[in-house]
């Protein structure tokens, strides 16, 4: 048992920390929010220089071969700085998907990984559909065989990084197959229409319509009709990453709130002298620390070869962290009072990001049910 | 970063498991697993078995006859023995007064008391709380007046857990009323056989005799039974409380209860279907398991910090609050699983069988009693609200 970061991990954490201090102040971030793209290519390149894009890609595929704990370290910093650049959507998630779906097909893996690792090609995973909610296997977008290839028709929604991705990895179902397949589709392909929008937390996303999009057989990522395991794996990786991001954001929000309780005066004394508020702040701290423990659990469980054990651990973590996101976010706002519900203070920005994390790739209830299913099946 | 046990730790885990299987009295294990009341001898038979093996001084340094185990080994020991149904080692001697004697006692006190604590020859109980001093412990009034080579102790202690079995009591007494109230407290070791001591049972809401009142009426205590300096007892008292921090979460016991609850939920039927298929119950069970896992990892983080001699972080202070809350949820869930079987008040008959015949499922026999009994966990050891005050001051700095 060991809870320490390696020297490399500490160095990684520090370099992102420096980037945040130097180039990612609250004012810098506002500028990015107000830009047309809603994220900054310059920041992206800076993060690529630190090695973030290459981190989750295997060395054999041109990456740095980082592990899940490295991703955790990065995501915690991203949460701390409320980074808008689509690292989760365009790096962590597609890297896991490519690794799991392409598997031993080296040529395909390497060709897709190259642009991802350099930060030059942005990928996004187009999976969520209207009416699907969080059910991962419920894919309706049709991939109809035609000649050597397929024709894709259907709609994807709330695609993280879908606004800016160069290449989309699309889940689709070939009629008659029981499981989904994955297709690699250039975002500029004929028949692909994107409706990009800002999310509630100022990150960007898109709905993407596929109208008779023709792709070749080589667009298939992995085997046809056998993508569910890869989809589950990649979404579990994303959930673990979200847990770590939440811990970074919560820790910062907790700190900001305590500072405010110390400085804000009412009735001639600091707010923090009131026991009702003190105890609320302690409860927030407990949620943060329990979340930190479960983010660790998620990180070390994500590569467990036993998929059922992995699912249980990830869903346990995402349940607890989603609940904590709500509790810490809501109470940070409450303890701030009126100023907490304004746009001008970063408190509300943390609150919004934490809220989005709590409903991304399964909310607390969905993951609690998934954990409960594991109990039922063990019975 | 790795949450798994190392190969050495796995070997240790196996060794503890095997030892427990061979040395834990099956009848005692049955009583623990079924939640029966334990007699003095039930605790002591396990204590003596461990002592023979040299495993009773968990957390003690080797020089005093301790196991010398690191924090992770202690956790493994706790988890494995709890899972097998071993009774909890009574903490008052081993985990509470012993560290105080080791750190602040003199050589004579160490030589006399520590071996008898290790062997189980002397059973200790705790004289802290008083009727007027609960959370506000430093306001205690039990008085010790110096007369020659003795203190004359007068007053009352309360909530004395298992004091009916005790041979010795460690007591916080007032030796001065000058200055701050914390500065007039001394720490005395008192033989329970001393004339003038009366132990009276307090029957708790589950109708069990677990705690007592202890009365002191002109009790003569030799001055050499004072630990450390006169009027410095508060320092030792606080040391004792903080020393106990990691044990109080009760993670090992909670894991055992969860396991039992899982089994119960598979067996208990409603309309012919097991309870685990009821989504509302399943959600509650899943939630408490998740919370317990988070607590366990938090505990491991604290133990790891202690191993590396880093200052325990804020997480250490959270263990008591979270641990007691989870224990309470587990007893509540067990009572809910019992359904209508939660209603009868069951006594053990002379033959060990319950006097309500249809309540044959041992898992439910004491479910409600335990639910009532476990309300204590958020009150004792410094109530959870006091813990929040401590965290407010020491961690948040408010």
C-alpha cells in the first residue's frame, strides 16, 4: 500500500500548477470564455508541451505511456484551475476508447494515436443520444452496410469537445447486431452537421446530426458489433477522471469558502464565528476527503482486468463524488450568501462545474443503481 | 499510488487468519457474529490466546512487549479478526491507559502495570465523564485532596463501560481549583478494590447493563499512583483521546456487519422474493457500502501518513464522525431488514435460545437492541458535534 506520488508525478503536478498560476488566472479564464471558440489553442499547445496529450497514449504508439494515476494527477489540477480546454473530451476519453477498441490492431491504434498524442488532432466520442440518458448500451444511431462500407444515420447529443473535434468516434449499431460498433468519422465528412453550444459551466459541446454519412470499412474501430466492452471501459476511465477533477475543484472551492468565512463580517464579527456555519464547513470538508479517497479508489481500479469489479469500484466512486459535488457546491454558495449566486465571483463557476460533473456520464443515482446491480448479481 | 497489500502484507494477513481460525473459541465467535452479549470470560479467552502468541500489544512499541506492527499490519489484524468474529479487545487498558503510562508514567508504574495489562490479569475501565461533565470534560469535579502520602478521592464518575468487570480505573480528578480549570486536573490510577468505591449499574435503553456509575467516598490512593505531574492531567487526557483516533472508526467491525447484512438480504423473504431485490433496500445497502469503502481508504491514508511520520491530515479527525455515522446506519438497516421481527423484545432464555420462539433467525434477534444501543456512538468519545468544533479550530482555523 502506498499513497505517495512518484517524483515524476509530483513534477507533472507542479508544472501544471505553474501553468495555472501564470496563465490561467480568473481574468485569463474570462477572456477564454468570451472568445468565439470558448477555449484557447495557445493554452492547448502549452499543455501539450508539458506532455499532457501524449500522457495517456502508450509509448509504442508514440505517447508517454502514463498510467491512470498520472491522469488523476492531471485531472485534479484541471479541476483546481477550472480549465476550459477539452482535455477530458478530446484526450482522456478518446485515448481510452482507442486503446480498448483497437486492442491488438496495431496499425489502426498507432495511426489514430499519433495526432492525439501530439495534440494536433482533436478527437471526440459521439455516444450520447436523445432518449438514451446514461444507458451505455442503448445505441440507436444506425450503421447500414452499403457496398464495402456503411451509411450512418442518427443523432448524438451533448458531445464533449464535439464543437471543435477534427475526428469523431461514433457509436452506432448495424441492424441485426446486438452490440454497438465504433466508427472513425472526420468531422468534415459530408452529411455531418454540428450544432455547437456552450455548456452550463462554459465548457463547449455539440449536438451532431449524421445524415446518410458514408464511410468505408476501414472506418470501423475494432471489430463490428463488439464495441460494448470498449465503450464501458472508456466511460469508466472518464468517470475516474471526473472524480479526480471534482476533487481538485472541491478542494479549491472549500478553501475559497473558508477564506470568505474568515473575512466577511456581519453583526460585527467574522461569519466563521457562527457554529451553524462552522459545522456546515466541516461537513463540506468531510465530503471532500471522502471524495479524495474514492477518486483514489477509482484511479487504481480502472485498469482492473475484472470488468465487474472495475464497474463496481468506479460506480461506487462516482456515486459518492457526485453526491459530494452537490453538497460542497450548494453549501459553498449558501455560506457565501448573495455574492455566491453572482457570476462575478469564481464560487459560482466552481459550483457550476461541480454540478456538471455530477451529471456527466451517469449521475449519483445511476451509479448507485449500477453498484446495486453488482450486489444483486453477487447474491 | 497503490491500494493493494504488498506480498509481505498478504502473508501476514494469511498468518492472522490461520491463527484466528485455530485459536478463537467457536462459541465466542458465534456469540459475536450473532450479536449476543459477551461475558467477561469471552473477552478474556481471546485476549489470553493473543497474549500467548505475543499479539496482544497491538500498537505498542516492542520494548514494552508490543507487536511492533506498523499501522497497516494493525489494520489487517483488526479487519481479519473482526471478520472471523473475534471480540473487540477491550481498549481501556491496551489502547488508552497503557500509552499514557508508557509516555508519562514512571518506571515503577510501567513495570507493574504494563505486563498485567498485556496478560489480561488486570481489566481497566475509564473514569473520565461525570454527571455534570460530559462534553465539557474539563469542568470535572471529582476531587482528590493530598493528605500525606495519599490522595483522598471524593466524587462520582459515570458512563463507565464494563466497569463491573474492572480491576483498575484510570481517573481524571481535580487537584486544584485555581486558574484555568484545565490546569487543576491530575491523572490517577486507582485499584477498584480500594475501600470506598461503589459501582452501580446504569441500565441502557436496550435494557442491557453495559455502563456504570462509580462512586468515590474517601478513597485513599497512594501518591505514587499519580501519572506524571500534579495538575498536568489534562495534557495526558488529551493525549489519550488523540491516541485512540484510528481505532474508533471501527472499520473492521463495520465490514463484518455489512457482510452479515448482505447475507441477510439474500435470505429474508417478502412475497417469496429476497430483500436484496427490493430496490429501495438495495440502494440503502449500496450507499452504506460505498460510504464504508470511502471511510476505509480514508483510514488507510491516515495510517499511511502515520507510517511516514507525517502529521496526520484533516482526514484523521473525520474518522470518528464518519465511522460512528456508518455504524449507526448499519444497525438501522439491520433493524429494517428484520421487518416485523424488529418488534419483540427478546431475552436470551436459560438454554441460550430466545424466548420468542418464531424469532429463530439469529441475525434479527438483537437487531433492534443494537440499533438502540448504537445511538451512543455519535455521543461517546467526544460527541460528533464536539468533533466538528475540534475540526473547526484545528483544521479549518475558523
